[in-house]
C-alpha cells in the first residue's frame, strides 16, 4: 500500500519532479474534461448552441493532452525503468488518460445532440433525467480525480459503487422514455436524442469507475478490474467484508 507522501522519495530529485509533473498533467486534463461534461449538459438543458460548440472545440485540446501525457509516460519508462509503486503510477496514468479522452468524446457527443435539439426544437421529455444523471456522473469524475490526487482507495471504491446506482437510474429512464415515445410517436426523433445523451452519461460513469479501479490498483497493488463490488471492497479494506451481500445493490459489477 502506498500514500502520496511515500510515493516520491527517490535519490534523484529529477525523477521525483518527472513523476509529479506527469501526475499533475493528468489531473489538469481531468479538470478540463470535468468542465467539458458540465458544459455539455448545461448546453443541452439551456438550449445554448454556442456553449455546445465550445465543448466540441475543446475536444482537440483534450486529444493533444492525451498524446502529450503518453509521451511523458514513455520517456519515464525508457529513461528511469521504474519499478514497484512508481511503475504502477505510470501504468495507472497511461490507462487513465484513455478513459479521460473517452469521457471527452462522450461530452462532445452530448454537445452535438444539444446543437441538434436547438435546431429541431427541444424534446418533450427527458431533461430532468439528463440533469439528474449528469450531476451524478460529473461528481463521479470529480471524485475519481480527487481519489487519484490523494491516493485515496476508499474514495475510489465509493465511485465504483456509485456506478451501480447510475446504471439502475439509466435503465429506469430508458423505460420511461420508451413508454412516452409509444404514446406520442411524433416525439420519437427528439426523445431519441435525449436517450443517446443518457447513454453517453452512463458511459461517462463507466469511465469514472475505470479510473477509480486504477486508483485502487495504484494504492493497493491489486488489479480489481472485473471484480464484483463485494470483492473490491474486501481488497480495499484488506479484510473480508462484513456487509451483507444484498441482491440488487452492490453484489456485482
């Protein structure tokens, strides 16, 4: 198990600086992606095509940040040949930037739908669900990044657990919107746009969970991908969970 304080004690001050710099670049990229998600949802709800266009334009900057961080990680691997916790840090960063870039892609998709709805007219249903789930997944992204910044496996676990709630609310919203489209076929095109937005938000939650799993790997040294949430909790706490395995809650992925 490692902590922020225990990560950067090396004989080489330059190595310390390189590790801290690449980590700070990851967090800066994460902050921009979090803003992108927030602005995309706001643009949709407020029918602000100008803000939606800004979200789309930021996507190129996100892609460039991903490339730059990848290059930094490769240089450190080639020059420093890191081991143990340092190697886990570089691996976690290199994988997290992939998820951050994909979150940016999903935000861009939402922005495109926002522009489309500005042109076609707003959908008759679905905005309450978009606002609600949008707020939740933005918080998941923020907490996943905070967990990375603080090497906080407990906070990372809570992000992974919350993804289960997002999945359930997404499915509920889909059922309600599908019912509405059957009752009013004239609304199908616009409501489908909202459904695709909700799908993007659900995917953003999945990517936030992926980042949280990498934080647990970084801190605990255990690959928790594809584990059920009960086993993941045991890995984070280091002891078998005493929490009952309640069906329908946190008993699976």
